């Protein structure tokens, strides 16, 4: 699957429609609409599947980050060593933890949607609003871009 930005260019070069590209064959004008809907449905399904996988990956890397940080702290506090090595262990543990948290948050922001509990709009928030929002698991206290209310926004997979 080529990048979305390249698709139109590719179609122009090949002299086919986007619909032909997604169908993998030349589509008749009369079948066009039906095929288009099928393709749209298929793409939505694929996005949902990959979002689900991403959200699972987020849990795995978050657990890895926590284990890495706490094992570094445990080693630094329990084992005899020079002080500078202790500092190095704890600092590197924190740095890795922060990088992993940033990465996990990026997944959480991009995979699926947040649903406003007030107006039920589903949207992808900015990275910053996800980063600074209070949260319980994946439910975040954020401002809805549609109705402007600040409330608990739930993570959902389908639009
Ligand atoms: Zn809303």
C-alpha cells in the first residue's frame, strides 16, 4: 500500500482511478460506486485492525518501560557500586522511560479516536492535549473540539 500522498500521483502516471488502484482491477463505471463502498469498508476495517494492534503494542512497550525503570532503580539501590554508576543507572532508566512514554502516548493519540461523552463526536486530538490531559487508563479529561465541553473522553476504535 503506497503512502496516501503518493496515491493520486501514482494513479495519474498509470492512468487509472483511485478506485481501480484499491480494487486491483479496472472498475466499470456502473460498478464504480459499489466497488468504492467496498473499498472504503475494507480500508476502514484494516485501519481498525491495525489500530487495535497498535494499542496492544502500547501496553507492551509501556510495561517494558516501567520494568526497565524500576529494575534500574532496584539495582542501583540494592547492589554495592560506585555512586556515579548509581546515578547513571537511575538517569538512564528515567530517560528510557520518558522516551517510551512519549512513544506510547503517540500511539494512543493516533490509534482510533476519542469520543466526547457530551456530543459523541469522535476525533483525533492533538499530541499536546493528550500529553497534558488527566487520565484513567485511556479515558482522558480533554476539551471536545466540537462542542467545546471539557469532560472525560473515551478511546474508541471505530468511527
Ligand atoms: Zn463534544
